[in-house]
C-alpha cells in the first residue's frame, strides 16, 4: 500500500484537532452512525478542558488506496521536547494557520524545527469563514516567517489551501465556502513524499514516544527506518552513543488504524508502529535487530528549566479529601511519570518527604499537579524556581522569547512591567486592528507569576506566548510580589462578620463558612508586610444589639485562583496545599513563632 507520514503543526486553538476529526469522518475511519466525541484526538480530560493538545498522538486514515499516518503535535512550547522527536518520524508537515490571527510564536518554534529537518510544508489557512479573516495578509506573514527561518527555495514554493476545519471543506481559493476535504487529501498524497527508506536492510527504529500499559508494560512508538520486524523477533536497544541498553523480544507489534492501536504480525520500513517487550528502553534509544551496532542519530532532549518541590501535605486538614497522602505513594507516582514523560526529572529532597520535580515550564508542571489531584493525591507545592547552570562567564539562567499582542492603549503598561522583570524589548510593530505586537527577551525567573497580572493589566484582551530561547548571563535580583498577605490566627470556619471587618485590610481569597487553620493565607494585604488576623471573630451579643443584623452584611466576592495562578502567586516561604477538592494557600511554617525564627535565620544568612 502507498504510505504517507505527515505531522500537523499549529498554534494552540488554531483548529488542528477539529480538522483531524473531519479527516477521520471523510475518509470513512468513523462509520456514519458511529457516535464520536468532538475533538476525538484530545482524549485526555485536561486536553478537553483547556482546549490544548498535551500528548502527541499517532493516528492513520486511508484515502483511495493510500494510508496517511497523521501525527498530532502539541502546540505549546512546554511540550517542545515531544515535537522535535516526532518530526523525525514524518516526511512532510501540514502547517495550519488561523485566517485571522496568522502565524504565532509556537508555530515559529515547531516550523523552525521542521524546516531545519528539510521537511516540505503544506500550508492550510484555516477558519477561512471567520468574519475577521484576512487570508492574503496571513499568507504574506507565513512567507515572511519561512524567510526568517531560512527555508530553502523548495520549501518556499509551498502549496496553499484554504479551509474550515469545523465545516469540513478545503479549496485552492480563499473564496471557498463549501465542499469537502478532498483537495487536502489530494495535496498530501501529491506533495508529501513516500518514505524513502531501505526495506531490505536490518530492522532499525528510533523510539520517539513512550507509553505504559498495565498488561504489556512499556510501549515504544517510532517509525521503522529500515528492514522489517516480525512479532517475537529478537531485538535490542542502544542509547544515543551506541551503548547497549538491553536485549529482548518484540512480544507485540502494533500499527495505528484510526484512533486504535491494532496488533499486526509484521511491520515494514516507513510504518509508524508501537512495540512492547522491552523493560528499560526509552525515548531517543534505537531499537534494532541484534546485529546492529550503529544507533540512529537522535536529537538530545531539551534540559528542564524550572523546578518545584512536591511534598507530603502536612496541614491540619491533611487526608480529608484524598486517599493518596504518603510520601512512598507520591514517590512511586512521580517516578512512573518521569519514566514516560522524558521532559520531567524527579529527585528526592534531603528530608525524604519531598521531591524535586523539574520540567520545561509552569504549564507542564501545572498539568502534572492537576492530573495528580484528580487521581486522589494530596500535595504541598512550593514556588517554582529556575534552574541555573555554570557557564564560561559564571552563572547562567534560562531566557525566553516572549511575544505579546495587546491593544495599543495597554502597550506602555506591558513594556513598563516587563522592564521591571529584566526583559529587553527586541521588536515592536503594529499588528493591525488597533493592536501592537511586542517581542521581548526575558529571563524565565522574571516571568513566573506574571501572566495573571498581565491579563489584569490588559483587561483580559492581551495574548502572551513564551518560548525557551537560550541560557544567558544572570540578570541580578528581580523584585517579587509587592503586597503582603493576611494570615489566619485561628482554626475553624470563617465568619461573615469578621470578614466584613477585614475587607478594609485587603482582598479576600475565602468566603464565610470555609474551613481555615492557623497559618493559612486568607487574603492579600493592602500593605507590603504580612498581617495576622482573626477571621473567626463573631459579634458579641448584648440586650441592646439585635442578632438579626448579620443578614445586612454584603461581602465583596473573593478572588479565586486557578492552580497555576496560586503556584505563581506564592513566595519562597509559602506553599500551595492541593487536594482533590480544594486549593489553599498557606505559610510553609504554620506556627507564628517558628515563622519568626526562620525569617531571622534567612536574614542572617
């Protein structure tokens, strides 16, 4: 059978997963009467809620005698490690661009990787039916992007299709408003080359994705680079330098058919397959028959740039909501995560009750924490910190390219705030429709916790995209949160009367009736220092004061934080308590005397 391997590249929310759903439907992968969830490729709960692709997935459709293997790639830079490896499995890419927004920074990141590997793109201008679509300008922006990424002449001569993934049509003109996706299928078959690999050589495959199955153990996915593999054939794994990792047998071989992994007896050069049977092999290892000594060249995995500690929950309410609270259980789960997610590293801290988890960014670690709490875990999470390294000229820290789209009126505020965070502006240009596009080079350290403030400053209209850039010279101290916090002195349920009296002190994070404990953070102080308060104080009743007046208390709604906002908000002496039901902010040391002792120690140090 004819074969085409293609990856879809797109920015978050440009319609990639919806388009793949339509390719399934129109190729007959789904029966007409089959009930299929919308955005079938984003099968993970968090992917559906956030509307983003987190895990790379392989799938395939058959169209007029050609099998098209499609790889859905994550669009967010925190999952960039996945993207690089995936592109080594394919022979072409579909670059999907929103007809109104144009190419975005993460599009640049993944497209740059694809062009440097020599892949030829097919450009699909999606959402052509949007009322604010501007296809001609977007096409110019794509061309300019390719020039900036040093595309060769062959790559610059790219075919263009205009489509609506949701409505399920594509065409060669930007006036298309009906039809089906036949032009897209045809373009993939005509423009993407068939795999040019050696079917007669020894079996070799580069492991690009790693998964776990409760019955089969490790499952490694990759493309067969040469030869063929039969079930139960002896195989071995080699690391990037060619050192043997382990020997074993291919106990199961799977191919992708639609959304399913289907067992097959044999696989040939060019097929994207999954293999079970190895216990230690991991991503970037070469899986091959025993006679092979040379590994396939693999891209090294990007280093983690951010770390936070995951500790046992030791608050007074520990164990109320979750059933997984022991350090041993947390450790096993984190080690299992690190085994399948190669961008995460886990190490045990000196006290054995907390674990240092390093990853590529706040989003990636936030997704992991959210996954754990849904599984019944309770954790105490520390403030994220960046990972420094020693360079030729001393200490170096990670930098990110930050691209911001804001209404013109807010650009001054954003430039000012970014300057406070030691960012340098590298570009500023109007992006049409009364908006400005600002580009900065900023230390990752300064960006921790900025996103919430950015949304407030731009009244929710700003769009910020971040991308790992390089390790550069240490930028010196960066000021953190300007305000102190309100800390509960007591344990019990919050009282409306007390919260009403505290409203003058700052912004509340809690409502009446919520469970509180000593040392828990219940609000933000209007002043820079922390303040201990009593949110349990009730009104003293006398003969002269009626008890029915409490109904007249009108409280300002509290500020509620998402998990990522809470993690970004806290300081070094604070923690986020995460359970399946609640997210609380607290001081690391709940006892006020212990807090004073520790702050004196840190000042002396």
